[in-house]
C-alpha cells in the first residue's frame, strides 16, 4: 500500500510538475500555451490559455492605455500614432472620441525576442453592430523593458 501511494505521488508530481517546468522554461518565448477560436468569422476572436510565468509588462501597458481611452483620455494615444499619416491619425482620434471603449477582453498575444503584439477585443459605446472589435498594440523590447510602438484599431 505504501509503495502504491509513493508511486501515485511521484506520478502526480511528474504530471503536474513537468508542464509547469516547461511553461517556466518557455516563459520568454511562449506567452501563449494554446488558443481556440470562439467563432468562425473572418476575424475570429480567440480564447487563449496563457503561460502563467510570462512577462506581463506589455499586457499591463496595453490595459493602461485601454483604461485611459475608456475614461475619455484619447490624448493617451498621440505618442503611439506618430508614424501614421495625418489622415489616418485624425481618423483614429475621431473614432476613439465618437465610440469610446466600454469593455475589453484579452484576445491573444504573439511574441518574438524583440517584438510582442497584444490583441484585445473591445466593445464600444454607440458603435454600430454588436460584435466586439479588434484593438492591437505592438511592443518592441528595449533592454529589459517593452516599449509600446504602435496602436491600431478596427472601426
């Protein structure tokens, strides 16, 4: 009986410990463990199982911008639109004022050694159609930090 209990305990440790160890080892290169589509549309929303050991810095920065937009501070976007032409920049600012964000949910995250794209699905006030729309943030690594370089949204 004691041998069975020890064997069962060791198996449980291996079954739980091995995936956790793998997630920890891959924390910098694999922030997403797996994703599945929520619907079958062209721009399909996805639910992702995230690596619990990932660097959350890009997500926290993106969520701070989303909070600012939800609170009506569209000027928070200005530093991240500098590479766009004036027409596109004005259209984004106008749309963000006209259709403020009410709610967001995490979509997915892609990452390489020097870049990380974080996608959220946002619901907007007074926006035609009931479907959440895609908002993406592109970060580039600068030393040990992630710097937000680009913002894009579907309106």
